[in-house]
């Protein structure tokens, strides 16, 4: 498969699957757009491997082996790898972020319950912050603090997803709300009621603080990519606001930001860059 064909394959996958992310992708110059689609495709396929029935650590370790081979210039026979390896080299993306993502996916294979905020932060780093760190290398940035701010932004994004998906995760045997916080708010089981909603508000406050702390990242992003970063932050911040405005009714329904709202936020980000 040629490099161009590989990039087009990843772009088609991103257009089909990326949802919140793809709206911001469209704001990027062509070279950055195709690179971010290739990197997104890696993360998407990694997540799919972990979520499919019968997923195993061995399958994810084989994927890790393919990753290392592709980066070393020996891409396996899969349409992802030529474009992905080119993007990683072209934008000097740190290789460890891809291994960190795989480690996070492996840790998620079994039913789990996190006990502390530090454990939850680490999990959010592995499955979301690593994406943010990869993305800002493609966007371009200045300032030594930018990767740390991207880390915080990624944790905020994932914490927002966790708040939205409490019911769905529980059905899969996964409880990401820390045990120490559940104990503090008297939530023995994840059942809708005042105690759970107070706990969710507490975690939402953490997410809001992380959004606020990471906001200076916008000024560090290259001007050609700043609108894309702004759109991402605005879409996820709006989702958190929707959860808050619902009174944390996440056990009743899946709360979302509509397609037209995402498009409007994307246009606003473009106008404000």
C-alpha cells in the first residue's frame, strides 16, 4: 500500500469514527490533517482491540509488536502503518505515548474498580492524555509546559467521558469513580439518587478545574492549529456543562452534544483563532 493510500484509509476511518475529534480535525492544514487522522486511527484500533469480545493481553501485545516494527521501518501488512509511521517520524511524536496507551488498554481488560484519585488520574493519562500529547506534536507548540497542560486537558476529557458513561461502564463491570470518593459520599452502589449525584458533582468540579488549568495551552499551540485545539476544548467543556445542567442524570439517559452544536462550536473556534 502506498503512503497516500494509507493516509486516505486513516482519514476515512477518522471521518466514520472520530465524532468529537473529527470536527476539529477539519480545521487543520492538509499535512497536519492527514497525520492526525493516522494517529487517531492507531488509537481507535487499539481501543477496538481492547473492547472486542474475548479481547486478550496477548492480542494487544501483538499489536505492540506491530507498532514497534512500523516505527522501526518494517511496517506490517496493514493499511494503517505506512501513514502512521510517516506521521510519527514527521512530527517527532514521542514513541512512549503509544506504549502507554496499550498499557492502559491491557489494564482495562478485566472488570475493575479504582480506589484512589491517583489511580484514576493514571488511567486517564494512559487512555486520553497520551492522545493529547501526540496531538500537540502534530499541532505544533512552544513552551516547555505544553505537554503537561496537554496531559491535564486529556484527563479532563476522559473524566468528562467517565461521568457521561457511568451506567454503561457499570454494565461492563467497570467502576472508575474512586472508592475513596464513593466512601466519602456514602455511595455503596452506583444507584441514582442524591448521594451519587453529589459524588458526580464533586468529580465534575475536578474536571472543570483541569479544563481551567489547561486553558493556557491554547496560546502555546501554533496559530495554524489553534482553532482545532479550541474546538476540541469547547466541545468537551460543553458536554460537561450538559451533564451538569441535567443535574447529573447520567443513569437516566446518555447525555450528548448534538452534531449541529459541534459544528457551531467548530465554526466559532475558527472565527476566534
